[in-house]
């Protein structure tokens, strides 16, 4: 029985070692996560007020040295103490801060949007004062005048992104002007926010959509072969006798012909040929982005008017659909579309009877 007991003890020791390793691994992961959430100092920069204060301190120091006046030495000591206190307190003012940024919803290029944020003071004793919050160092900042201990402040940061596509906001930036605004101490904290920016939207009135001229779902204000009455006029040679309005003809004593309104489909097929080849210069890139924005504008406008919309690109076709989910799918496709090598095959709509908007780089350049 002794070997059995030894085997059981060895198994228990191995299990205990495994538990210890798991606990150590969990502790290491928690420490790594806490280190990742901790702010990283960005240095300290002097403000304009601080620069003038330093220059004044130098003047007072020169005057005290030349005159030997004790009062000037006392003033100099106070000014130097203010510089030291301002630097130390501004650093303490940025400790134990946490930020949460909410997703802002649909974002379009070159259109301002609001980024909701929440800043929390994790300290239990001291308030935070004169905080500046931003997501880019050179971008706009939002001032938080006072943040009590254990409390949170909510706000919106106004931003504008110039290009469509994916944008990564990796860190948020805090700055402190407290206590006297002589120095601006910076701190950055992890943010990890990924944004998908949709193409810029234009005015929908400038789009040239080709009508179908075939029977469809919607009456058009021009004569054709529909069901709605367009106008009454005199009968002309060559008109279809089936269109004669016999009652009006009997009243007037002359043949009266009924013109019908043409009907068009409430479908739009956007055919965007992105097989443009290499975009050699900024002008070509700008032209390509303009075509992408035209496609996005047509899709958003017609979906808002109740149309079914199809998008055809070299990556494939998004079939006809409507509603918010289909709008989101089209905008996501256009936000990520890129120029591809030239191809000879022609893109076609899946419904020849639908209205169409054809966007081709070669036609634009010709």
C-alpha cells in the first residue's frame, strides 16, 4: 500500500503546484491590466503666463543680487517656491483619473460629430481642478473645471475627421492647469477606440440618376404607358385609339386623347466601378473620393425616400434592400472601398428595370 500512498501524495503536490501557477498567472494578468490602465506622463510644458512669470523671476533675482535687498530675496524665494509648488501640484492633479468614451454613432468624413465621454476621479480625498481632456494632442480639448473625489464628469468632445475609413484612437490626453496655470502637465491613458468613418455626403440634388422608362412602381410626371392620367389633349394622327376619352369627345364634339403618366421602378442600382488602377497623384485620389461620396449620397438619399438600393462594386454586389440595416451595410462597404487594378469586364445591375447611377473613374477623367 505504500507505493499507492506515495503516488497520491505526488499527485496532490502536482495539483497544488498547478493551482499556484494558475494563481500566479492570474495575479500577473491583473498587474499587467492595471499597468495598462495607468496613465503615462507626457512631460510638462510652460504656458505663456508661466513664461512671463519666469522672466519676472529672473528680473527679481537680478535686482536682489545687485542691490542685496532682503525684501527682494524674500520675494524671490516666494516666486521660486510658487514655481516648484505649481509643477508638483499639477502632477498630483492628474493621478487616479479614468476615462470612458462611448461610441458616437454614424460618423461621416468632413462632418463634425460629438464624442461622449465620462471622466472619473478615483481618488477618495482630493478633488481635481482645471483638467483639459482631448483624444489628440493637437485636437480640440474640453475643460473640466472641477471634479470632486469619487465623482464623475460627463461631456461631449466635438471632433471632425477629414478622411473615410478606419481610425484608431489609442489614447486619451489629460492636461492640468492647476493651481496657477504656470505649467501644463500632460498625462495619457489607454483608450482603444476604433471608429469607422463613412464617406462625405454631398447635396443630393446634383446627382444624375438615369430613369428606366419601363413600367414600375412610381408614376413619373411625363407622358408614357402608366395608369395615372397625365393630361387631356386633342387626338393626333398616330395616337392609339384605345386612349380616346369617349365621354369627353361626346361632350366637346371632337376626339379627346388621354395621356398617361409613365411609371418607373422604386429601385436604384448604384454601379461603382472602382477598378481605376493606381492613383498616381493627389488629384486622382481626390477624384476617386468624390465618386465614393457620390455613391454614398445617392444611397442615403434614396433609402430615405423609401427606395430599394443595390450597390455593385468590384468586391461584389450588395443586393437590393431597404431600411437602417441595409443603409449601414452600404455605408460600411463604401467606407472601406479601395482602388483596384483595371479590368475589362463591365459591371452590371441585377435589375435592368431599376433606375441606375453609374460611377466610373475613366468616364470622369475623359
